[in-house]
């Protein structure tokens, strides 16, 4: 059987609303031309409660597929829910669609309408000419609850079938940021193929010696450098065990890096403008300007008229400018060395920067900034973030 794997459409994503719809449409259409079975491992929608016109986009995408002739059929559904169609289009909700247990999410609505089969917490067996493919789905669940779910649920590959585990989680080997993220080794064994959503650039790897395929999103979301790679979907052939990645047409995305070190503001603005102009084309690309290095003494990022550049290219490109790569730490160390902070403790100085940042983000929660600063500055990074979250939003 040929299996099309398409993920993370993020329908309704405000920034690139039309791209999200058109690129998902193209990916699904192209995949359905060749695949017997389609898998969508989550984040069809960008929101757990999409507006009716966004739900309509989802319905129309899958309605077109439902009208095609499919040789493969859902033959069996093992789980607490139900398959409302025999169409071989098997999906799970992702993190963006997650709601409390027992509540309907927008993906379960598509399933209820008989357009797709929701494989959350279930095994869906698809059959074509006597060949059976069994998909065990895990709907996106909170990372810290995944281990408990894996140990309390049944993972029994179906006999005489090609078994797939489909999920939507962060994986530690690919994102080593939290111990809550599961590692390859902890995933259930006995599957012939592992399919994951959630990660927005494509990845091919091995889990328990079997292929792991992550197709990435069909729309640009994070504006990370890796997203400059072409987007698309996987086509996996069970007879050869091989996967091919097929490209789709997407809005062009370019990253422009500018070293700010020792430059006058005027000079810097000219350079940014010139580099952005080089990337402009008729296709209205998304251009991410990443500022790096150390600003000249006395110049602050906020002093640069960056919005002017964004306005200048309006209608010809979508320009995003990020100062996250600017080395502020060294500049602060210089101020210390120059004795500018005499009489001010490091803690007070840190608190000052923290307050300024909160203001920039429009912080408006009840917790006093000083209490938050204490929580964040007295523990290891992971614990600090966890206890600050608890302070702000209560126990999750
Ligand atoms: Mn996603």
C-alpha cells in the first residue's frame, strides 16, 4: 500500500491564513493522487475552537477527498470511539486542537461528519486487495502526561498487518529542551513505521530500527532558518519500505543576517534595506531579518527605526525583524567594567532589565513582577520556569 503522510496545516493561522489553506489543499490533492491511505498526525487546525469559516475550510478540504474513489477501506476500528466512514483518511488531533478529555475538538467534528477517521486512542485497520495496514493513534497529549499514558494503555500491534504508530509529541532527541519530552527508546516497540506531527521541519530517523517520518508543516509558522527548506509530504510504500518526500509550492521564505557590530544607525539601516531588497520578488516572500553581534555603545535596539523598513516593503514582502541574536550580555558587562553601575547591585540591575522587558511585552497579570523575578532567579532553569508558570497560572 502507498501511504501519504501530510501534517500540521494550521488552518486559520492568522499571519498566513490563505497560505495555510492553499498549501494544505495542494498537499492533500497531490498526496491523494498517489496514495491509497492518507495519514494526518495532527494540527489540522491552528486553534482548538476555530471560527465557523475556518471549520468550513477543513470541511471543504476533506470533502473533496471524500468524493474521490478510494480502493482501500477502513475494515476495522478497535477503540472506545467509532469510525463514521470507511474512507482511508486517518487523523489525530494535535497540540493546537487539544481539549479536555471527553470534549469534542475540531478534528473529532470532521470525524463525526464522516470525512475522516479519528485514530486517537484507537487502532484503525485499513485494507486493500487483502493487504492490511493498522494505525495506532495517540492524539496529542500534554508532554508530561505521555509516559503515564504509554504505561497505562495497550500497545499491541495487529497480527498479519503492517503496523504504524501515529502520534503528535516533542521528541527528546530532536528537541532536547525538557526531560518531559519522550525519547525514541521509550516509544512502544513492535511497529513497522513511526509517524509524528508537531515538529515543523521534516525529519527522517529510526526508532527501534524502524523508520520514523515527520513530514513537517505545510505552512510557514516559526520563521526559523530550517523552514527555508521546501515543504511537502511523505509517500511511503509498504512493499519497499521506502519513503519519498514530495514538494509542494509554498510562499518563498528567506532569512537575511545582518551583523550590527560597530555600525552607525544610518549605515545599519541602509544595510538592512539593501539586503531585504535583494530578496524581493514578484512572489511576495516572507523575509526574516536576524540582527546579530553587538550594537555600538550608546545605541539601543529600540532606537532603530525598524518599523520604517517593514512599512517600506509592505505589499511586496512580509518582513520580520528579530533582535534576539544581539549580544546584550557583553554590552552589560562593558557597562559594569566602565563603572557605570556603581552602587547598584547585580540583582537590582537584573530586575531593572526584567521590568523593562515585561513592559515591552505588555505584561498585565496580577502577580507582581518582583515576585516573578524571585522565582525565576533562585533556581535551576527548568525548575524556575515551572514554578513561575505555577505562580502565574496555578497548577496545570
Ligand atoms: Mn503544529
